[in-house]
C-alpha cells in the first residue's frame, strides 16, 4: 500500500524542479512476543510538519510476529524540524492499546540513501520479552508531477526544430532566396488573434485561407487565440493536416453552422437532456461543475452536428511532424471579489501543457482539472473534452460589473474610491538601505461595511469557472528579498504573499478579452523568440485600441514591443495594414497589423480589380457599427452578411501581400545580421572550431510581467 502525504508549505525554486524532499518509510515486521495473548498489531505514522492526519498500516490479526511490508511516502520541508512519530498498537474492541511510541528525527537520514534500522520498542512496557521492530527509511528527491522552469517543454522544443524545416523551405520559396536558410537564420513567425465572438470565428477562417493562398501559412510557427478565435482553432486542429488542405472546404462547413438558428438548435428538448446527462457525468468524474460547462456544451451544439469526443491532447497529432503551426489558447486567472485590473495571471494552454508563465509552473494538458498538492498529482480526473475548455476560453458569463465598467470607460477610479482599502506607504527610505524587491511598509485602512457590500456586488462572478488549483500547497515567498520571487508589475497583490495563487483551492478562469483584448502574452515569452507577428484584429469599437493597449502594457513590463503604433484617435482613417516595429531595436518583434476595416474593398473586388456599378453593393460591409449585423452578441449571420465578412477579410490580406513579404524579408535579414554580430567563442579545451554564442535572450525571470522566479 502506498500513500502520499504532503506538507502545507515548501520552498519553490524553479531552478530545481522539486519541492522539498521525499521521505519514505517501509514497515517490514515486528518481532513481538506477548506472554498474555496473541496480538492484533498495526502501526500508525504521524509527521505533524507534513500532515495533521495519522496514517495506519493494516491490522495483522492474532500474530506474534506481524509482517506489513507497507511503504508510506511523505513530502517534507527541509527548513523545519521533522519528527516522525511511530506508534505500535494493539487493535482492541474496547480500546486500542499503544504498546510503543518511537520519536525519530528525519534529519538523521542522509539525502538520497536507504538506511535499514532496527528500533527497540518502549522498554518501560512490562509483560513482554525482547521486542524489536524493523523499519527501512529512505530519504530521496523525486520529480514532481508539475514542471517547474521557464524553458519550453521538450515536446515544444522538438516541434520547433521540425517546424523550422518547413518554415525555411516556405521562406526560400516566397522570398525567392538563392540559398537555404540555416536553423539560426529562420525567423519565428506567429499569428496573433483577438476575441470577437462569431465575427472573430468567421473572419479568422477567411484570414487563414488568404494567408494560405499567399503560401505564408507554412511560414507560421504559432497561432494564439482567445475568446471567439479559440472556436476556430479548436475546429481546425481536429484535422491533423488542416494547413496542408484547401481551407475553402472547411469554410463551407463553418458557413452552414454560422447560418443556422442557434436558439432552436441549442435549446431543443433532446439537447437539454444531453446537457443534463453530460453535466451529471462530469460531476461524477470529479470536476467542479459551473455555468461555463453548460456554455461549452452550447458551443459544441452551435459548431458541430453531434457530440465531439475530441480533447486538447489530441491536437498533438497535428504537431508531431511539424506540419501545422502550434496553437496556444489563453485564459486569465483572477480572484473572487477582486478586480482583474488588480490581480490577473495569464494561463496558457497548448496541446502539451497548461501553466502559468508567471511562475514557471506547468502540468501536462491531460492533467488539467485533476487535484494536486505540493506538486504531486493526488487525484487523477479524466481529461475534459475540448468543448468544456472552449467554455472557459470564451466565457462571456464571467463578466462582472467592474469588468463592464472598465470596458466602457477604461478606468476603475470611480469604483476604487468606494471599494478599495486605503493604503499609505510609510517607509522612511533614510532609515533602511534599499534591497531588491523588498516590500513597502504600509498602513491599510479597511473600507466600511457599505463599501464591502458595494464591492461584493460589483465584483461578483456567479458564473466563472472553478478548476482544481494545481499550484495548491506551494510556498512562493521564501527568500522574498533575494529575488527568487519578484513582484509582478501587473499584479498589485503580489506584494502580499498570502494572496498568491498557491493559497487557493481553485483557479477562477475567465475570458481574457475582458481585461486584455489580445493574445500577445504567450508570444512575448523570451524562450519562444518570436520575430514576426501577424496581428488580426476582430474586436469591436476602436480597431487600433488593442494594439495600443498591448504597446503600453509591454512597455510598462519592460518587454521589447513596438512603441510607435497607429492610433485611430489621431488618424481617423484606418488603413487595411500597418507594419510596426521594423524600425525599432532588433529585439522588438515586427508586427503586421490587420485591423478589421472596410477601406479599398468598397471599390475593389480583388487587388487591382475595380468594381462595376452593379457590384458596389457587395463592397458595402459595415464592420464598424457596433449595432450592425456583426455585433458581438449576434451568433447567427445571414448568407449575405457571412459572405461579405469572409470576402472582406480575405481581400484585406491579399491586397497587402507586398507588406507581408517585406516584413518577412526584414526578419530574415535581422537574423542573418544577428548571426554575423555574434562573438566567436573558443571551446573550453582551446581546440576545434570556434562557434557563435547561443542566441541570447532575456530570461523570463528578468521580465517582471511574465516571469518572476529564477
């Protein structure tokens, strides 16, 4: 029998993928001679620093020399005194008799060694001859079920290696290069999308079709999405070779689902019975049931004819040969009754892993939703179907009043006046030397009861998803002043270790679009080394707003990103395509920005082909009107509206082919120039060829926005 027992705290250091030590106890047998009667012996183990629960072996009935041969494992904290209490008891009907109690200091066992020990029982117990009990102690470190570290997982690194071969061949073809590109000359190109419901779903298909017909899709290594674009991505990756097939056929199938009446389809009696059955089954499996699960089932009905058994891990088949770009889905972890402008943490989903770039903590995608403690998988829960994840990624129902207010006025000052505690910094800088990442001394004046009620109402998220927290039990604030953990500039609660994610039972995951309209964060991880980003915007309202917001955000975090971006407040006429970042530092990614606008499409049905008077009506596509046919809450389109949106999106990419190729050429030139500028290093032994330094990047731990651990 094996049981895992874990402590409530442990130092978490990502450079060492372990959390404390594993301490094993193997109970073998007890030489026990009673002059009175046969004994019903069992042994209990208690390690207070690991758990307040006592663990027991099985009871051996009527035996003078019981043999258990049971092993127990404890996850211990090295920085506290660990005393193991071993009790030998006789199982009695009236009252169990404790015949011996042994107190053992775990620190006596050398790390990584196995020690065989014979422990004498309590010599004070009478009526017994020589009593001896044999134990094996084993103290060792063991890999966790959570991957701690900021590097990309081995599967993603392998994918990138394979994908670079595809990208290099595609770039040589479309840029008409004379020589093959070496691996370190191949730029990493990504497609970044925003949310926008059915508008995003539809337009993204058209954009991908247009990119495919320009032969640029094979140049792309990553595709990121949030909200409505996750629907497109999830559907595409059901086919392991989707990018190698004509997307026109896929678009025809999507058209059928977008045109159908969602109300009668999604709320038919048979579908309601199906929803109930699926939710009950999900509950039995051990998942936390919430409204987003129902929403996920509704999405499944909207976009498919029948039940889909597809899971996120199934998308690995679409990556095993590097044949498609790698999808990255984005969500936000927030806290109940706290504004997502005060606390928000990016959570990224790939077919391989789910995790927090901030902490450098990732679990296997199939383990998402299972129960963890101290980095150990405690209870395996079946992997969710992809529709339930879509419910999380596009959960419009997790919006609260504070989110709605921020979306409307882009400020929370009014709400903060009534709902925030008043915090005053009282540090005297002349008294203490400045130390890295130290916490300010503050006086907190709590709000009154009226403000508490006001805050509870404004920040309530009755329909947000709750997922078992796989960070539960980790301690992230040890050596806080020694830069092992830095405050995230985007997260005020990081200054209060008790409010960090490891202290909660559940993750509260919401649609990223409520707080941040783009899916840039995964691409800004320095380990991914993204050089070019095609930004396809599907947001309503200001078309340049999301890019401008991202530029300000990453500037605040100290992450290279274009600073000179278009602003529709200064230039009302928004063009179809912009290139930004190409004139800035080489570390800054080049962004090819495609706002969703109707500019030259009004007069041209194809690049260079003007419309006849009878065709002008086809160019009248109103994508700017927030109350028009493409407004965010409209889940069904007419045939005319669907075709117009597809044709507009397709045209805007085709009409700017030269700008796309220009950006790709600039990226290749940057890579080659960087290769030339790298200093040559001699091998340590002084012999052999000199090789360039490995391409340097800023480590995630030095990026306060996305990484805070070393």
